[in-house]
């Protein structure tokens, strides 16, 4: 699939709807631009990760107290 877009002022462009639908791209998602070994551009899309997304994913070997942790944060 080849889709053409225009580069506007301030070097902005739009991601075509066909691409957004195929890769489930939405508001606040990130576009990663890179150049591969052949010198060609590559584009990847990923969801923006927030604290809420990763909260509770890790485990500690010891118990913590949220009040004490917050106090330590603001020392």
C-alpha cells in the first residue's frame, strides 16, 4: 500500500486514515522515525505509556508504605 501526504508549514503532515486504521493509531500515540542500515527511513507507531499503564506491574520482595514513600519523594 502506498499513500501520499503533503508536508505543510512547520514540517507537519497527517497520517492517512488507511494507515491509522491498519495500525490502530489514535490520539496521543507516538510516531518513531529512524534510518535503517540501508539509509532508508523507517516509521514505527507505539502507544504512549503513562504511569497508570505501568502501575502495579512490578513486585518487590518487601512491603512498602505509600505514605513513607511519598515523604521520601519530597525530601
